[in-house]
């Protein structure tokens, strides 16, 4: 089990390996009001996940594909091993992420020879996104933002709890088979 600290939130990552090395990642987000480590058993390792996607998708001005690729290359050169880089969502809803396939194509093409590619997380909220992510070279982990909040689930993915659970099962099967 890996723990990631991201933007003041705690994410518990439930990752399951697939045959070709891809992972599916179910993230359960919950706000931390305080962090009291006294007397708490801490995990052996803390996994830091850099998440430019989260910042990019909230910006109104579209960032050029080239700029995103350069940024990911710089993160990799700086030693980041886990990058939440792209999302495969409706380009109508999140215009900033419409170029996710092109970003990954250029990133993998321009990765310097001998450089260990980082884990690249691609976020999906539906089956179409899952199919796009699975078809995109360089995406090694698929993330689905499952929430226990009915409001967040509906606002983010337009799904009920049961619909989300069905999609999570499809993600599990698809990544196991790919």
C-alpha cells in the first residue's frame, strides 16, 4: 500500500498489477484536518506523486502541448518517479486535457535514451476514457477518482454509487486483461 500527500489531501492508493505492467488505481480522497503521527505506525515508504494535471485542468487559458511535454520532461529529469500527468475526459468539459494522447506521444518520443520512464497516471471517469487511456503509450496507471460523496461523484463523473462500482469493476478487468 502506498500513501501520497498531494495538495493538502491524503490519498490512499489501492493499486492492482496487471499482466503487462499497467496498474489500475482507485483513489479515495479525504481531507486531513490534522496530522498527528505520535503513536501512529507510519508506512515504510511514502510515495510522492507530482500532479500537474490537477493544476492544468483548472486553468482557463489553454497550455500548449509543447509546454506540457517540456514540463513532464523536466519533472522526469528532476527525479520524479510518479506523475499524475493526463486525464481522458470529455474535451468539451475539460478543454485543457483534450491533448492528452498527443502529450503522451511526444513525452515518450522525447524521453532521453536510458532514462527510466516514470509511472504516468491517466485519470478516467468513464469507459470511453478508460479505452483512450489503455490505448495511449506511456500511461502506466489508470486512476479513477472514486468518492464516497454522492455530490462529488455526481458532479465529477455524473454517476451514482452503483454506476461507479460497475465502472471500477470494468477498470479492474480491463487492466488485468491488457
